[in-house]
C-alpha cells in the first residue's frame, strides 16, 4: 500500500529521479558525521522539498492549448 501510494506520488512529479536522489543523499548524510552539524542536513532537506514541489505540467501549460475562444 505504501509503495503504491509512493509510486503514484512520484509519477505526479516533474523530476521524480531528482527527488529520489536528493532524498537518498539526505538519508546518507544523516548517518555520516560532519564538522558543522545540521547545516548540510537542512540544505538537503530544503532541496528535497523544493524539487518535490514541481508537479508535471498540465494540459493548460502545453503550447497550443488555448482556453480562450
């Protein structure tokens, strides 16, 4: 059930691979210790959220589809 819901959500994104990559980097970065704590974790979390906000273009955004008549 979770994988089905996740798959549908990823299909609705414009850059699903980019979201997966940044989320994986975020998860790896949480495990690896660093000199400045939490700065890079915050940046990767913000990047993941930023990329996940891009939805696929709808039919209204495609060139040639004009709603005015």
